[in-house]
C-alpha cells in the first residue's frame, strides 16, 4: 500500500536553516543545480541541460521510487535547488518537499502532458480498482508512468527546455536545441515500436502490475495487470484466478515482471497457465549503470516482440 510520508522534523529544521544560508541554486562553477525526483526525469534533465546544469536525483539507482522517503540532506537539496523536476502525485514525500520548500522553482511533468486515468490502465481489473481508489489521494488519480510513451516524453522535454531557459536565460537556445535533438531520437524510437509491434500473434500484455498503460495505449496493446498501479497492492485470489483465466483464453506464452518488483506472483501465474516469464522494465530506476532510457526501451521492445510473437 502507498503511504503518505510526512517530512521528518530534522528535515524541516534543516530547511529552516538553509533559508538563511544564501542562494545555492548555482554551484561555484555557475552551473544550475537541478534536482530530479527519479530516473526518467533525471535522464531528460541531463540530456537537455547538458554542461550548463548539474543534475542530481532523489531516488537512488535500483530503488523503488513509489515509496521513496527523503533524508534531511535531500530536503536540503530541494530547498537549495535552482530547479526541481518531479511528477506530481507519484511520490508523496517529494510532493511534500516541493510544496514546503520549492514550489516557485518546480517543474511538474504531469502538468504539461495529457495523463491517463489510473482506472483506465487496465480495463480488466475492475475488482481491484475499488481498493486502489480508496488510496487515490496517496498516489493521484492518474497513471504516473507517462515516460513509457516516447511522444509524451518528448513533449515533457520540450516544456522542460522552456523552463530551464527561464531559470538560465543565457543557455536558453542551447536547451531548446538539445530538446529538439532528443525529440528526434524519441521519434525514431517510437517508429521502432510501431513497426516492431505492428504484426503480433497476441496483443494482450500480462504484467505484474499496471505500469505499462501508456505503452499499451500508444501501440494498441491490451494490458492485463496482476496488480494495479501500486506495485505493493496484494492481488486478491479472485484477481489471480481472473488473470490466469484470461491468460489461458488468449494463449499467453509470457508473463512479464519488473526489475524492481518480486517476480513470485508472475511466476505463480506463469506456472498455472504453462507460460514463461520475462522482464519488462518500467524504467522507474536503473539497475544497470551502463544502461540508459533508450537501451532499456529497446530491450523492452525485444522482450515484447518475443513474448507477443511479433513478426
């Protein structure tokens, strides 16, 4: 279950102290300090900011971002940042820190693109939605995994370039040019997905949790999640039985699980229906330091083509 986390008292004291310590929005070398909430936003900020910015992230590599808790020093980073790049409604502790310490220096990626309602992420999981909607105030009413749609991520990049230009006008033209270059790369990636997933034996995508709504929506797949938007929600026996029945009905040969979530439930479903398991990475946090957004997305495409038997 997603928990709304209050900022620790020590963090609030640190924030108060920082208020009188001068402006740390720029480092000694003049670079704009950009604090990002988790990996996809870190990736976009680094690609667009280039050498003009110094980018840090509040979610450590390999950590599950949904329930991140901030240390006192991380709250200090937020308070002293020149720009905070986050996704409103996804990480409650980050939302709190931004509201209390940096709302005037924040870029909310959820506010610049059309978001998909969480209830639409998996039309097959109606009995699970009621339980998750009880906690809608904790993680927001929308599916947060917007970065899995390359077109939407490109739009986030364009808008972020504008916001960086406001924070650092001297480099505004450079930010715009790098955002355009990133959009070109993302458009190429989008074309690879459209071509690779155009002709598949199945279009039903069985996943450990409904993190892939934007990807499914973009490429005309039908996502069937074992659990809902919150990966910590335990699926009911009825839900497990329903997913197994649908998997059998559609001849599913692959159940996808994620890098940061236990594969046990996916393995249970796979064993029951005689399917294999494979990794589908929601890119919430990297586990391989040599990887990046593009390499992971292309690995996802390879896994999807194999699992859905695409030609």
